[in-house]
């Protein structure tokens, strides 16, 4: 069930107690989730909270941002890996067409994963904005390498192996 809750953008306050953000289709999804929990022999109650009181709003936003940052972390690693590869290639070898295709496919996969996380990033987290910027930067760097594509990878003159 925790995967379903996470897909809906939910976060756990403690074991068995979670929050789901208000969204247009959330009532229907939450009710469906509640019904499945009951069918599996569990107990589930749904409550609608109007508004957090005092400093609770900031604490809740932080909780959601932390959850989304954990989800974005593998994307950050993947984008960093692509960027390092492109930078290293710029200094040491001409990139091959097949190598560029592999990097583009990896970038496309990371972009799709980002869209999935973004759909539940209801507060527009800093991690999400950083990933968006890195996706754009990575795409630009790959596009900038198109004019240096070779049919076979080769070391540049004077490059160390």
C-alpha cells in the first residue's frame, strides 16, 4: 500500500498514519485506496483537514519536500553521470553516434521519471526545480555535441588514456 500512497504524493507521519495532499482527483483515489485496505482486512479512515494551524503548514511542506527530494535523488545521480561523461568526452575523445544515442535514451528515461515525481510534487520542491534545470542543461550539452559526433570513438590528439 505504501507504493500507492507514495504515487498519490502521500507522506507518512508515523507507521500507519499518512497525509495525502488535496488535489482534484484525490478524493476518488483515496477512497479507492481505503476500499482496498478494508478488503485486505485492514482499517482505514479518511479525514479532510481544512488548514494546518500555526507553524504546522511549514512543517508539513518540509515533510513533503523531504519525501520528494528522496525520490529525485537517483535522478540527480543519473544526470550527474551523464554530465560528467559528456564533459570528459569533450576533453578526451570524439563521441560516437551510438554513444550519443545511449546518452539521449538515458536522459529521456530520467525525464520521464521526473514527470512522474513532478505529478506528486504538489509544493514544487527545490529538488524538483533543480532536476528540471539539470535536465535542460543536460539536453543542451548533448545537443551541443551533435556536431562532434564520429562514426567510431577515437581519442583526441594529445589526450591521456
